[in-house]
C-alpha cells in the first residue's frame, strides 16, 4: 500500500481517504492537484511529489480509476511484462485487442513485428489515431495491427521527467517551480505520449471495460434482447431499446425510448441521446461559467469527521443529514446568522450547547441558537446520524467561527 498513490482534487479528498484507510494506504499518498489542468500537469505534479519517497530509476504505472479489469491474475502478468519493457528505457502503453469496431476509443497502430530483448517483448508504436468513424474502425479491426488505447502507462520515472523537459517545457517549468496555476492545460497523450521517441506497446491479456462515459456504463451493464440498462430499484422502462436509466430516490419511468440516457440524481437530471452525450462537457463548462451550485459542490460533502448531505433548502432554511464517524467530533463553533435544530436518528450523540453538555439518543433533539458555542461529538464505536434544520437570514458554509478544531478545518 505504501507504493500506491492517488491523484485527485480537494473536493474528493475525504471521500478518497475513507477508501484508502480501508486498504491501509497512507494519507500522505493522496496527492491533491492544486487546480484542474488535465492529465499531463497532474501526472508530472504527482511524479514530483513522490520523488523523495523512492529512487528516480523506479518504474511507475499510471492507471485511470474508471476502468474494470478482470481477471486480476492476467492484469498482474501484463503489468509485469510492461515493467520489464519499461526497464529497457521505454514508455509502455497497454493496448487492448479490439473485438468490435468501436468509434469512441482512440487507437494505436503498431509495427507487425514484435521486438524482443533479454528483458522483454513489445511492439514499436507507429502512430496514434483519434476516435475514427465506423468505416475506418472496421478497417482497423480487419487489419490486426491496431489496438485500443487503454490509457495505462508504465515507465521509468526519470525517462518521463526527461520527456517533459524536452517535449512539454512550459508544463515542466510551471510544475518544477511550484507555479502549477501557470501550467498549460494538456492531456498526457498530446503533451508526451504522441511525441516521445520511446513509446512501445504491450498487448493486454485481460478483459477490459472503460467506464469513462455513460454509453460505456450502458454497454457494460446492458442485458436482454432490448439492450436496456436499469440501475435503481425505482426505475422502469417500457417499449424502449438500447437505453440507460439510473435513479436513486424517486420513481423514474421511461416510455418509448431508443438510445436515450436518463440519469436522475438528487440535485440534477440528465436526459440525452447517446449520440449527443459528448456535448455534456460543453454544458458543464457553461454551468461553471454561470456558477451553478450543482457543478461547484456535491450534495454530499465529505469531511475528516464524516459527511453531510443537503436534503432540502429554500428561503431562510436548509435541512442536512449529518453522519459523524466513530470517535470523531466537529469543531467547537458558532454561527452568527443562523440557528440549528438537531434531531438524532441513529447512534448516541454527545452535544455541547453553550456551557451545557448532554447525551442524545434516537428521537431526542436539541436547539442551538445563533451566536451560541456548540459542538457535536461521537464518543462511541458506531456512526452517529442526525438531521440538522438550519434557519436564518444567511445559510452559507462560511458563516462559521471555530474555537477548537481537531483537524485545523472541517
């Protein structure tokens, strides 16, 4: 676990930490990108962050988090082959042998002659091809020298850093001088992989599914002659084909749909044709420009002490579900513009309101007036869950004054 590092952004930190804690991955191995700049700056930033933890000649594997790979034994054997090839001073990309003419994947054309050294076997890469049209994809499938780009890279760290210096000097300068914000935005494929003279490919031996898009999720999960995918107990499809419908809390019904994607979450609803789903990035960019809260913050927010979910909000009120992990506590704090009413629904909560301390059990509650010191503590070995009702003329998360905090922030 000490050799596993996760690159993410600040909004996912505590969510990721809950997972890494289960696998005993050190918290310092979670690398926070200062800003979203695409994969090239993120990868170089991570390489710089871990340079003090191991030797520069060590082999690094970069693996996306939105893939399903089976079986594990073949994944390990393929990675071992890639590591051997990387030790020959190569940047190795894993290639997936196509079984259908996919148009939503990038392709790698390799030399038909495999290269063999004392350490490894690999194919020299001749060129990279962006997502082709269907006719071209069919030609690639028939040719046999084209592979899907899995986006998994294995390389000596020193070689990748050297390529950044030569091929992406602006990115290298920004990251190496701690000026991340000034780095150009660029995917690793465009910045390094498609330019490097050291790129080779190792074909995979495992089954691979890229789940980086909603159509990919649909293809992975679809069953039956109608090729529909339903996720959620309250989802229904009738007289529909090749459609994906995901719902969580409320009943979602689709009638007469064909190649339609419906994603219903507590704070947003997406309805799109599969052929138009790539336009979603444009919508997200526009929403960010408009500073829509749905794209700026998640409805469930993770903190070092647990999490909270916004259930409902309106004029002068907000309702949250707060979960406090065992043996954790929130900061001693007060709010200037709002009062709070806490109702315990699960567990045993220790609370302080003003100078009064008490223990609340399920179905019990307490009121916290504005401008009153208060704290919520879970001293037990089980999670505590409360419903918090806020009321006031301003309900922003920045209306908080902390007096004692175990985490430096919460």
